[in-house]
C-alpha cells in the first residue's frame, strides 16, 4: 500500500514534467578540497527575490564555521580541516548510493503501475481504488461462498467423466432462458438479437471509456492551468513557486479531494502568509533599488568661479598705481 500511495501521488503530479518537475534522485555532492571551496559548497542558492525556500524549517547557514557540525566533525581544535569535511561527504555518499538505487527501482515500478492502471482504466484515486482491492481480497478468500461455488464448478467441469454432462446441462439452461426472454422466436432470430445486443453493449462501453478519458484529459488540463496561474501570481509577489511547493500543493488537493478547478484557490489560502511576507520583502528590495538608482543619477552642481573684484573707485585705482610706481 505504501508503494501504491507513492504511485498515486506520482500520477496526480505527472503534469509536473512539463515544467521541469523535481527529480527523484539528487545530484551527487562535489568533493570539497579546500576551506574556501568548502565554505562555498556549504552555501545553498538563494532565490533572486531574496527569500529562502518556503519549505525551509530553519534559518539557512551560509558559514560552515557557524554550523554546529564544524567543531564536532570538520575542525581540529577550532581550525577548519577540509579533509574531515571530505570524509563527511564520503560518509554521505555511502547513504546516498543505496537511496539512489531504491529511487530508480521505485521509478520503474511507477511506470509499470501507470501502464497497468491505464490498461484497466482505473482512476488514481484512493477512495475509488479501495473498493476494487477490497473486492479482490474478498474473492481470494477461500471461505468466500462465491469462491467455494467456483471451486466446486471447476472440479466438475475439469473432470473428464462429468465435463460433457455439465456443459450440456448449462447449455440446456441457456436455451430455456432464451425461450423465456424471446418467446416464439426461432434459433436464427434469437442469435441475431444476441449479436445486436452485443454490438450495442460494445458501443456503450466505448462511449463510457471515451467519456472517462475526456474527463481525465480535461482535469489534467485544468490542473496545468491552475498551477500556471498560481505560479504567475506567486512570482508577481516575489514568492518562489518551487517544484516542492507544487508537489505539496497537489498532494494536499488529492488527499482532500479538491476539485482541480480550485487548485489556485487552495494555493492562495494555504500559502497566504508566506506570500505576504515575500511581497513585503519584495517591496523593500524595490524601494532600495529605487533609492540607489536615484542616488546614482543625481548631478552634483559644478563649482562656481570666485566673483571678480569690483574695479573700485578712481581714488582706489590711483592709489594702487602709486604703490606699483614706488612713489611715497
């Protein structure tokens, strides 16, 4: 059932492939060989909006020396040791490798189950699948009266001494049923009517399949449109609509039986607080950019030349001339 749960979530989100859905297998971490590289490797990418990932439970650590593992695992007496950090990554790889293999195996099983579901026209809905599996469990129960009757019939039909007699008996019952259903009809008329009813039933079944497929395709298209609308709205507010957000949103809608046409509304309700905070931060960043831009565009006034001295009175000019001539 755990595998079935994973598969249902995978089918409900299969539309994510068109938008670069998240991979089941993470990238192999790069080996750090120097303290500066280790610091860079320990940092996580921050979205352009300046907001940390919405699903981050704690504040992001950007300095490896501030990580609690620094003194316990990555340093010698308070001095960073890249070799110890390298060893830490090697230990991580030992855990990652089997997880990667398990992930690849699950992806193969997802594909197999997807083809199986399509073949039997089963909808990826737990509430609709549960009755199917309950019925299967009941039929496999050896104490089930229907199973006991079937085993009894198989015994007599497969028995060479009685098989012909049993088949003749059932054929007689069938002919009697036809006589009651089509009174006064000859064998040829009955056979033609049976063929007509079979064709009508086949047409009805195909119409039912086409209707189910149309409903599925319509729901898929609606989910795509709703997710695109939610992403556009989030980005306009400076909120990162990541693959994890999309996955969590669709999983929430599936578990709560939300109609696909309300996916956008569920996003707005579920992430209202986080989107509001992101929008406030976006406004601050935009204002800061505006102030910096205005400061760069300010033109400083040019220095003005000192005002020329007044030519003064005729007496002043004469006195100045006398001074230059050395007359006392």
